[in-house]
């Protein structure tokens, strides 16, 4: 059994790669926009077919990265900690997200003082808020999030620029069971030790699957939606009782994101 979830997504109607703010982005590689939209719609429809609710955020023409909806905020217990983006190219997304949350009944929506990129660098388990740092989010955002949500924040240092956000290196499979999968080489030695202590039975991803952004995945506690190229994760996930759901988001990978990047979870 699995619990249905509520997600927020933003169509890639204006998606393009005209600048580079992570190692995956190459403005010299054109985006097939109709294909990007079709791939995004296929993921949205898979969520809905399994009973999940998908809310939609209207895209803004001058903000091509808005499709990566997970970066706009972190929602826990109906409370919303907004984002403050590291790069000016994405700065305008923050207000668009806050406006959406306020217009859709979220009463406690906070504009942060410190740089954080939403669920890009915050991952929620039953006990902790895991928080990435090193390339985008400020370490000062960790204390801010702890005060706002009232739950312990575990800081994790990212050391490989290819894994510029925590959600490219770690996925929470079951928050209640504290079950995660991650790629150890993406983290500093100290952070690897912390992860090993917190999650001794975690699924450890090989480099080939991490480079396919296989950890940029979404789990509802049973189904794990992940890039179809991350084939090395399929059998280990099945062995743990999960059902892998391969997804093709190759066009959106050109911007440095996959399944999780385009999916914000609205936790009540």
C-alpha cells in the first residue's frame, strides 16, 4: 500500500537553455520543446493515474527554469519556507512560488533571509530535515529552516559540482521508515559518515546511476519514479519492495534536472 500525495508541477512551456549555472547546462545544445512538454505531461499523467493530486503553477515566459518546481519552496505540515535563489537568472521564480502558495490556501508562507533552493537542497524524513550545502544553498539557511519547521536539520556537504543540489545525490524512499538511497561520492567524508550512521541500511547508488540522475527521483512509499537510464537501481529497489517507474525526461536533463526537480511535494 502507499499513500497518495499532492504535488506541484509547472509546465515547461518556456523551457530553454540559454545560460549555464550547473555542469549539465550547455546553451549550445538545442531543446526540443514539444518533446520536453510531452515528457513532462507523461510524468504528470503517471502521477494522476496512481491517484496522486497534481497542482499546476503557471509558467512565466522570462523564467525558463520554472519547470523545476521543486526548487521554489519547501512545504512541511502545511507551512511553506520559500526559496531565495543563488543565481540572478532564477531569482524571479521565488515570488511566483510564494504568490501561488498564498493564493491556494497556505497561510504560513515565509520569504527566507538566506539562500536556499527549496527541495533542491532540503529532503524531509519523519525525524529530520536533510539539508545540502556547498554549491547553492547557504549554510545559514539550515538554522533558518530548523527554526521555521521546528525539526532537527542535518547539514550535508556536497563536493562534486555535478551533484549541485542534494536532490541529485540523495532520495528519500520512505520518510516514515527513514529509508533513503544516495551516492556516497557526492558527499564529503564527514557527511558520508553521518549518512552511514543515520541510514545504515540505505541503498547506495553506483556512479553510472547517479550520473543518469537516478537519485533525482520521487517516491510515494511504493512507486519510485526515476530516470529510465538509471537501470542499476531497478533491481535493488524491487528487492526492497518498491516498484520502479522508469521515466524519460531527457530533454529536461539538459537543464540539470529530472523527476524530483520538476516535482514539489505539498506536505499537509
